C-alpha cells in the first residue's frame, strides 16, 4: 500500500465529506424554509473550510501525481473551470445571505436558495468527474478526450449521482432534525443506497461486505431518526467519510477504468518533501477546523452572555462586513438616518 496514494485518498474523502454536508444544507434550504436558522448555524463554520480542503487536495495532486494532469486537462478542463467559477458564485451568494441588509429587495432565504442551486450543480460536476476518473466512463482509450454523450447515456453513472443526492436528501432530515414529512428520510436514504451500490457495482467497481455493512448502517441511522426523532450529527460525518474512503480503498490505485495510479506517481525528491508538507499541513488544517467548530459552539453555553449585550444605538449593530462596505456614511442596515440641528441622530 503506497503512502502517497493513501494520503491522497484520505484528503479526497475529507473533501467529499464536507461537500456532502453542504449538499444536505442546500437540500434543506430548498425543502424546508424553517430550517434556515439551524442550517446556517452549522453551515457558516464549514463552507470556507470546504474550499480550503479542495485547494489543499488539488495542490497535493499537482505535487504527487504531476504526470496525470495532462490527461485530466484534456478530458475535464471545461467542467473543472465551470465548477471553479460556480464555486466563486456559491461563496458570494452565501456571504450575501449572511450579511443582507434588512431593507434589501432580496431575502436571506432567496439568496440561500440561489446558493443551494449553485451548490447542486457543483456537486453534480464533481461527482461526475470522480466517477469518470475511477471507472473510465466517458473517456477514450488514449485519454485525450471525454464523450459527454457516452457518459450521460450510461444509466449507471446517472444512477451513481442520483443515488448520492437521494442519500443526502434522506440524511438531511437526520443532520438538521427536520420534522416536515420525516418519513421521507428512510425512504430516500434506502432507495438512494440501493441505487448507489447497484450503480457502482455495474460500473465494474469493487464492492464487498464492507460496502453492504456501511449501507445497512446508514439506512439504520435514518430509520432510527424516523422512529425516535433522535440522532447524532457526528454519525453522518463519519458515515460519509467511511463511504468515500471505502470506495477508494476497494478500488485501490484504479484510475480511468484500467490504468494504475502508481504509474503516475512522482518519484523525485520533491514528492517526499511534498508528502511532509501534506502531512504537517493536513494536521494543522484539521486542528484549526476542530478548534473553529469548538469556538463556534461556545456562544450556546459559556459565552451566552455575549448575546445579551444591549447596544446604545443601531449603528453598533452593523456587522463587520457592513462596516467595511460603508464605513463613513449615514446608513445603518440600509436605512437613512435623519440628522438634527446639532448633527445628531
């Protein structure tokens, strides 16, 4: 088992785990408008970290597997560039939904739903690239072109993507404890798992008892939530991570259907230095993420007094982002304040 490939698989599993959580958030915004406050609470500390891990993974690929990049460029340059542009748009609309002014023509929910639609497209693109690279669907023998028609005409690639989205929909009830028609949680999860596992097996990817055990455990989580209304969000994180990493390890070193990832390894001294940076950087990044999540949850308990502070006037309530946008004007949250004779509000 190659250390470089193993670390690359771990990073990929982390990236898709965060994307899976964002997918659940996006579905929740669309499905249940009342979930907005709860979803924002957990999404706000995660969305920026997702982008950081994506960049970290891409840099790791460039250092450890530089010879695979020409093939990826030939076949996936357009969807990768499209996903990158959409990623910027996703960030913009999420930030706007967080700092929207009260008198704006755009509601926070509307902007959050635009973020959701963009996120759906990004996830579909990345899932398509992932399943194409690992199974070879849509690629030609010389790895110099990608056939969109061949990819879309393959029912199992579509089944893989649809199954993943159904699983995200089913587990979004569990993660955000959505009560609205929660019977859909086990239904969507079980159907999604059946479609997902069947599709990857028909794409000539390896599955075994580990795959079936994980699928059964995920289905059980959804069923337990439906019956009891109780669930632990950490279980969803763990299930998503183990699912992605199990697919990678069961198909260890397999790329483009018949190629071996080891043939693309960088054997120079740069690779060893790169792996050290990856390990150290990954540990630091994970540590900062855990610390950020810990600090983000403190206001619910130890720092709850912060939320009880009374402000003397509305200007003190302006968020940090708004202060940077309009530092010296007379508007507060989009409202013009009148000035008296002594230029006082």
